[in-house]
C-alpha cells in the first residue's frame, strides 16, 4: 500500500477493512468476562474451529476455522445478524493472519478445542467444557406476551434448527419462560443466533434466548407444561393432557401461521388463533376455547360496569352485570386472544377488597337488551368507543402489556399538569402514592402505589380520566419500578 505509506495509521486502517478472506477471524469489542468457550461457540455452527487466541487486555480474539469456506460463511452470516456474547454486540472481520501460530501446548485452549471437535462422542470431562462452549439446552424468556405461547408453538419454531427433544415451560418473576433441549449443541447455537430478539407474532411475544447451565432436562410428565418428545409413554400428571395430535397437525399445516420464515414475525391473527387453539389449558371443561367472552365473578357489588371496562388487556366491546347475581359480569373482548390474556393476568387478583375469578364464558357474545326493555343500565355497549387501545394491528400498545403491578405508567399528560396534581389525583382514588417520576418530555410518568390492589383500583378509576381540554389520561401497568 505505497500510496498510504506517508501515514502509517491510515494504511493500517485500510488493510483491516479490506483484509481478503482468511480462515482466521478477528473478533473485537468482547465483554471483559467472555470465555474462550463462548468465543468458540460463535464459530461452531459454521464448521470446525481449529485454534483460538484471546487478547484479554484488548477485548479481542482471533478464531481459526478449519477451512476458508467456513470462515467466509461465518463472516457473511454475521454481516446480516449481529453476533452477541453475554448480550453484548461483538464485531467480526477477516484477520490479516492466514493461520494462528500459538503455543500448541496451551492445554486449556487445546482441551476446549478438543471438546468442540469431539461433539460426536465426548467423554464426561470434555462434556463439561463443551457445555460451557454451547449447551444443547436453551433458556427462553418471552417478553410482551400479548398472545398465549404454547409448548407446541415453541416446538414448531425451534425444530426448524434441529431435533427438539424436550421442553419445560414455567412462569418466574411474572414472566413466561421455557427450557428447550436440542439433540445437539450446534443446533442450540444456530437457533439462538437466528431467533434471539425475534417476535413470534407482529410487535409482541419477543424471544430472549440464553444458554442454560443445564445440559440435560428431566421431564416427568407429557402435558401442556412439559414434554419429552423421545418418551411419548410418559403420564400427563396433574396438568391437562397434551394437545390432541390431530389438532396440532391441522394447524401446523398453516404456513402463514407459525414462524414460516426468519427473520420477521407471523401473521398475528392466524398465528394467535393457532396459539389459542393450542392453549387448551385455559378452556375449562365444557366451555368453548374460542370464546371472546369472560365470566368475572366474586366482584364487589358496588362495582359498576364502567369499572369493568378497563381495556388494559384488549378492547372491551360489551359488559353485562348479571341481573340475578350482581357479583358477576360477562365481558366481551374483541377476540379470544384478548380474552385469554385478560384472564391469565386478572384471575386471582384482588379488586375492591375481593379476590376475583375470571374464566372463559360459554357465551360467544353478550346480548344487548331487546328494544324498549329497561335492564337498569346493567348492559353497556362500548363497540364504538373512541378509546380502544388495540384497534390498529401492530400498535405500540401491544408492546406495553404487563401483569398487574404496583407501578403504573401514565401517558397523554397535559403540559401544565404537575407532579402534585397527579399525586393528589391518585391519592383521591383511595391509595397511597409511594413514588413518582416524570419522563423527560413530561408527557409520560411512572407512579407507584403501595399495593397491587391500590394500583388496580387507581387504573380502573383513572384510565381515560379527562384532564381538561378533552385530553384523556392513559394508565397501564408498568414493568419498571421507580
């Protein structure tokens, strides 16, 4: 590069950016705690890794692939999908080195590399090192879970990358999580690379994927919560029996429905319908699984049906308080997915001093009273309300759906409204305000009540509250705390 000789740093920069393909890959911006095994795991899906050199002080590493083709495939892939180690994006390019000349007696490096090359028949101590490089078990957290995500949906998505052997689902810290085991760590690595950060449905159900420390899952029951696909003879245990295979087959053929292509999301409606069908666990015996109507019981009888129209988990179409049973109401949502969601978040919550029960109703719709019949205002129709949050497909509101919590998110706050005004408003709703924080633009804020019950009551009373000038306050549950 004679033309750049006058300025050494320029020519060096140029060479780095235009380095020709080489089987040695240069990796930069590694997090401090990154292990050799994690760096090797980046190369695993693309072929054999033959050497590694880490420069700890510089947060860099060199990875030597078995062939130049493998290196080219790896670099091409990572130009479209940013690689991450420990949730930190890292940068990858060809190195100027054609091979790595490192001290071959570095036993630790050789042991890790041996483990990687011995994927087919690892011995137990090698298995341990391999697990650090890439476990066959993924831990999956689902954020913004607007539609139910079932075991069958997960199996369908992840089996595109290899044989899914076992899945266990559970809820931890109010979040739906799953552990999923592939037959081979390489498949787990590929699935993590391709799916981490993707949405299962448009604008919601975001996959957050890490490797689990477990290398083998122990599944006792085949039901809606856990499944061992290698042992179909397992009992169902206390859970609902697993989904009828014919139903599963029927909707697995719907190519529009379940993660047909990556990246990208699915058509939310057909996919959600499939997910709802799979979520047999929420359809109680003798009740229609597809109903968009909820039966809410054990209500405080002073609750009016405007209180019932909270719209936090979907758009309420109609509300009917039962004439002979004033502590129960039918609530019609705009579709069965919204009903499922509202039920999963609200059943068992305390409202106005009573623990409410929310189930799916066998009714498909809430009937309006016949013309001329006075039902004492027990039935209300909200179908044409201008205040629906979820009318627009892919609306940002789908991303801000969280379980009930003591912290509320406020938006649409008029410019002249102060913190004191809002603290007073929420105290008057019958609760104690523990903390308050405006966002930078002051149009939004977080407000923390002393209990979840107080927050539910404040949301019911103050969502859509007219702040003057026809500006209605929007209130929803927050996942943040102050």
